[in-house]
C-alpha cells in the first residue's frame, strides 16, 4: 500500500465559484447559526444573519440584519462542539466544529449553563485556498 498525501490549492475562480454556491444556498433568506452538542441538539441559535459578500476572493462575512450583535441570550446548558449555518428553512449550508482552540468557531468557553448568553463578534468564511 502506498499513501499519498497531497496539499491541494484552488485558484480564485474556483474559490469564488464555491463562495457563490454557498451564498446562493443561503439565498435571500435570513441565515441562522446553530451551536450544537455532540448529540446534535441545538444549544444556541443566532438568527437574523445576512451575508456580506464584499470580501476578497473566496470569502464572505455574516452580519446582523438588525445591525446589532450576533448573539443568543438564552442558551441551553451543554457543551457546544459543532455548528451549522442554515437557511431560514433549516437547510444546512456549512457545518463545522466549535471549541476554545483549533476549531472552526473559537469561543472563550463552549460550556454553557441554562440562560447563558453567547455572542459571535465576527464570522468570516474563507473557501479553501
């Protein structure tokens, strides 16, 4: 057996295509970010998000449609380990990991008590390079 490990890069045209497909999936709908525990139960829901596609090649940012904070002020107890960025009809567009280091979303703490608040200061998606 031979194992080949490759580092693949993509040009800006392909990166922008992937970005456009994700933005198209999110569409004109309001995006929702859900933080979930290891069983897939949603602990926090940050809704009212819109896509700002003015970033560089392969990037977009999420912003609050209301211009306020991206937060949930009534979190359920548990440890968030995954997230899903979904359309308003609960169709997932992006899935990833949550933790305190080395994850897709890095939080100061991913262990929540009932009624805690969680705030996302910034969310930038960068398509594979």
